[in-house]
């Protein structure tokens, strides 16, 4: 009896880690890299939630930091069917093409970082060839009233990252200029924002060799983050 018990115990490793309980391990997709930001709101109509940044090591995800987050004044909506001008934050999984800011990149930043100048604009004009792109200077076919003059957002764009929503092949009318940036006074116009200290920490954490992505969603329901 004693010998049988010993053999049974030996067949099961005492330190077996079991399934990874971290949120990224439950997602449908994480972008194929080993770094991920999750931006999760309680419900579709929420304007606040939580941003967590994660590293994947030895097959498991580990939380590296977290912060309170703000979303669009219109809450969250499905990114694939979003309409421009609704003040909603698009849900989905997105790449993070590059970072930018009015201030210098925090020490240790490795992602591509572009400094904002007085000539820096983000075109949101559906009729422009520069739709959903950084431009310097503002092109003639992009109306100033349909573009963001980046340097005028001294607080929000002190440091930021471009979220690759509607970016690779822009669909007119779906939306432009969706960023992860520093908090302003309240809810955003569709971006995700975090406190300044958290934004600097994310820039120091992000490693382009590890292909960081961001996934945006709700805790449950049709826009649940685990769908993406």
C-alpha cells in the first residue's frame, strides 16, 4: 500500500503550475508578441476602467503595472463598426505603431518616438489623402477644423502612443486619431488615457522586439475583452 502511494505521488509533479489565470491567457488573441496592454471598462457605457500592462515569460503572463484609465465620453463601441464623431472608444486588438510627445521621451524608451513640433497635425478629414495620419505641415486638402494641432494639447500629448485603430487601411468615417495618452480633465474623445506617471512607465516598459499590442474591451457582454 505504501509503495503504491509513493508511485502515485511520483507521477504528478509537485510544482505543476496549472493553467495561467492571467487575463491575457484567456483572450482569443494577443497579437503574437510577448507584451500586452489590456484596457478594460466595466460596461459599454463606462468612461473609466483599468489599464494593465503585461509581460509573457516562460509561457505565462505577468502583470508589470496597472493604472486607472479613462475612455471616450460616449463609452465603448465595437471597433469594426464604429462611426467617427461619436466620442466612443473602439474595442478590439490593435498594434502600437509608434509613440510621440511634446516632451522628450522618458529615459529608457525603446519604441520609436516622434517629437511634436508647431507644424505637427493629425488629419481627421475624410476627404483628405492624409486621413488618419500625422502630417507636417497640414496639407491643403485637410481642413484645419478637421484635424488636431498636436502641440495645443500640452497635457494630453506630453507623452502618447498611437493605437493602430483604422490605421493600416483607413476606412473613411470610422474614426481617426485614437491614442493612448495622458489624462486630461475628464473623459476622452475616444482615446484611452492614463495618469502621466503611468504613461511614462508604459513607454519605458514597451519593447518593440516583443511586439506590444493593446486590447480594449469590457468585463462582460458583447464587447467583452476576452472576445478579442
